DNA sequence: TTGAAAGCGCTAACAA
DNA sequence: TTGTTAGCGCTTTCAA
C-alpha cells in the first residue's frame, strides 16, 4: 500500500554519474551510447527499480502506444472476437488497448472519440454507427480504421458478406429451396445493407425468390416477433408460394427465431430451414445447432490494428478496404426443402 | 487526414490576453477565477477548439483517469459481464478502461501489470491467476482490487459461491438426488476451490454424497472427457450407488458435458441432471437449457471499479471483500432423480 | 484575482 | 560519445 516515489531518470543519472540524456539514450537509442556506459546505466537503473514513465514519453513524442477500440456493445458476443484479435495484435508490440462501448448510439460513439482522441494513437471503429460526416470528423482528430463499415477515404477491414451471401443461397438452393424470407437488421446498419444486397444478388443468380421482413432488432428477444411474422407470411401464402427458408440478420435473431418456432410447433429444418450470420458462441449449442456464416473476427481486429499502426501507408480516397473471407458453417438448422404438397 | 497542430494552453492564453495559469484555472478551478475572465477564456478556448491535453495533465498530477481491467481470457463469455460493468462505471465518470488479457497465465498477467502500472490509476484483476506474493508485488506498484479472488490485505469483490452452492444442492436434494458428481475446474483456481468447498458443505447439510472428478479445463471441449468419466463412474457403481446429478465447474464445461451425453445416448434430465456455474450467454440456448448459478458480473465489475476509485477508504488487512449475491436459474437440465430400480 | 516562474519526467537538438 | 539546454502542455506555488 505504501507507495514510495518512483525513481526518475534524474535519480538514475545522478547515481550512475552521467547526464539524464545519457540514461535516456541507454534506454531508447542503444546504438548511440558507449557499450560500457550503457551497461553501467542499465545496471544502476535495475538496482534502483527504474523504468521510463510512459506518460512523460508520450507527452514528449505525442505517441501514446495506445489504440482505442470502439464497439457498439461490449456485451454482444459477436464483438468479442474483434476485441481479442485487437488486443493480441497490440500486446505483441507492447501496446495498450483501450476499450470503449458505443452504446449502439452515434452520439455516444462520437463522444467517446472526442474524449479519447488525445490519449490514443488512433481508433478502430467496429460496425460504427457514425454517419459519413461524423466519421470524417473523427478521422480529422486521430487516425481511424473502420471494421465492417466503409466510407471513402478511410481505411477499413470488411468481411466478405457478398461472397458469404452467395454461399448461403447456394447452400439453400442446392437443398431445393425456392423461396426464402430475409429477416432484416436495424435500418442504417451498414452490414445489414450489405448482407441484404448480397442475398438479393445471389438469389437472382440461383433462381431463389427472396422477401424481406423487418427491420428487427439484432437480439434474441426480437426473434419471437420475427418468427411470428414468418409464420404469418406462410399461412397467408398459397401452398406452393410458401417460403421454406429463413435467413436472419444475425445469429442472435436466428436463435430467437429457433426458440419461437419450437414453441409454436414448427419443426426446423423439416418445415423451415434457418440460417444466421456471425457464428457467435452459442450458435453450435442451440437446438437445432444453427447453420451460419462465420466471419474471422479475430483476424479482422488484428488487421485493423495493423493497418492503424502501419499508418505510414498512405490511404488515398481510392484505397479499397481489406476483405476478410467468410465461410458457411452448415449445422442442423438447414435441410432439404419440404415437398410443396 | 491532415492534422494541424492542436491549440495549447499558451495559444489560448495569448489569444485571450491572460496568463497560461489563468486559462488552466478557468478549466480546473472555476472558483478561483473571476467570472468574467473565466467566461472570456472559455469563449476563446471554444473558438480555437482547445481542450486540455490529458497526457500533460496526467504527467503533472500523476493521475491518469484510467483503470486497467485484466481478465484471464477476453474471449471467454463469462468475463464480458465484468468488462461491461467496469466500462460503464468508468465512462460514467469520464474515465477510461484499458483492457488486458492475462492469457490464463500468471506470468503473462504479471507482465501486464508491470507494463501498465505507470499508465493507469489502478488495476481490477478478475479471477487472477497470480499467487499471493505476486498479488502483493502488484499492489505495491499500483492500487489493486480483486474480483473473485481473495487475499488478505487487498480489497475485493466476490460472488457468493457458498450461498450459491447451497442453492444448487438444495435444488438437487429437493428433486430426490442423493449422489452427485462434481466436475472440478483447474487446480489453483480460487473460484474452483470455493465452489467445491461450498458444495461439500451444502451436501453435508442436505445428506447428499458428492464425489469430485477432475481437474478439467473450463472449456466446452473438456466436456467430452468429463462426461465420459461420469458415465464410467456410473457403470462401475452398483445400481443404487450411481450418481444421478452432475455439477460442473462452469457452464462451458457443463455444455460440453450435455453435448457428449446426448452423443452417447444418456438422457438429460431423465437419467442425469446437470448443473453449471455462471449463466453465460448460451446457457439458455443449449439443449436442454442449462440450470446454472448466475452471478451478477456486471455489478461486480462496477463495484470493483468503485472500490478502486474511492481508494481513500482505507483497506486494512481485516477488510472483508464485498460479496455479490448469486441466484440459481433453473432450466431443463435438472429434473427428478430417476428411481434406483 | 492574476501573473511569473518553476517543474512534472522525458527527449532532442546542439555543442563539446 | 557525452553533457548542456530547451522544451512537450499543463499545474502550482509564490508574489503582487
């Protein structure tokens, strides 16, 4: 509990009989110091328990060796992969992760950027809720790398939702599905828009009809309403016009749908196939286990950090985002389309 | 991208025609400045887009308005509650959360503390892997608050595992279970030890026999081996000596057990009841949904941060940790004990 | 109530 | 190769 004053560079200098600048150099520019002096300085420093004060270093250099990661909701399991990947990438270069929660809100997210921009070397904004103008304002304050969001002029890392949508639709088509319902995510969700257009394109290519319901909140709870909407649609449609597959905006919603369908006695996948996005923890454990599009979120987090730190690389207006592949994990929530009988 | 030099306190002072110290006071000691001067200074500051540099403030004061939270594994869903709660508590007082991953390793965790202690106002160590000596070394570097770990002399916040174990055993006993297997967590896990002793005490009180297997890694994957061990025990035991309930060290392990039991055709809860600890995301979604002891982890995270910040409150050697209540969430993985026939 | 000056701990010219 | 000097941006004595 008793915390004595930490030794400073001056203490070490005095004790070692050299100038403070020499001590500084011994630590940060080993080449520019005599081998002997350096060894002696380090020995004295070790004996005194000295270590450079990162705050003072940061004040001088302007660099903090710290990166802020902002996610819409820390508690959402979908985002933990990004956090993990970013932390790994940072820790491996002795840097520090500041984690902030954007509260699913543009206002909160912008406040976070305002508050932190002097204390960090840059931001990784995951699934940012900010509009293009706000993103530009943020980027004027500190370097920004986007994840699963694109705006011209800012570097980014995105999952390949287009390729992923193709995998989903092709999987469903090969099982004989001809009509699918897409449960849309929140309006304004960039990834939601990408997923939807990807699905439309793929559906066109495979001769599958898709209809979109929603928007739905991307939560387990919203699944009940979504499932009811799907069942309503089915009973309103003629026998042979019934959708046989559901593609949900994300896994949480899909799992909520599964739960509700079970409650209402609709069997999955016999009557209805269900697909999600994200492959979150839990997707393999629900009943039936969920077929879903997996995204390499740890890798995306690490790539974003790398992009931020290698900031030298000029990111012109034309720089395309890095694309991280996705892959479909087929589990038991999808099966052959039921005969129209 | 172009980032012009940010205005400093000197710029504002010059522009406002006052001394730098007056600007400083206008921001940090509103009382000690003439109303008029203050208004004028703030107006100029706003016009110039000035905001105090937190790094410089920190260098001066030694306080960083930053707290580090160290968890054994960021990707483990069990820990996200603590992170969320801590972030909330910090953001509400304009402070910053640094998140670090202890890699389930004492060495890595101590390295993290070494690396960060100059840059933060203190540490919240969740389920720390450090031994008592290492904890004391850490506390000598910076204020430390423990979560779900206790050592004399350090403040802490712990879940009420003793009361929780009582709830679990009483629930099982009331369902007629007389023999239970406890699947132990990693050796050296403080919470594991608490859970086990709590279960033993409660078992004694309720006339339930408990046997411990393990240690098992607290992961889904380890569930297979654990389930096999339980089944082996059952077939070795005489008809009336068979355990009818399993209490797993945590939910991940319990879910792994459920998956393996299903694979091997053992029905839950008809043949065997299964209970977990933590109520992680996914526990409600697995099949059957898991009965588990829920812990208010967000609250624990917030309390730990509060304890750290209210550091004034002297924490003598005798200070007991704050206890956060737990509650049993009964789902469908537990049911009446099968008749011994 | 305000200003001048010193200093937080460190780094980076500039000389020597 | 090393020491001296002057800051980084801010806060805080100490006087006025």
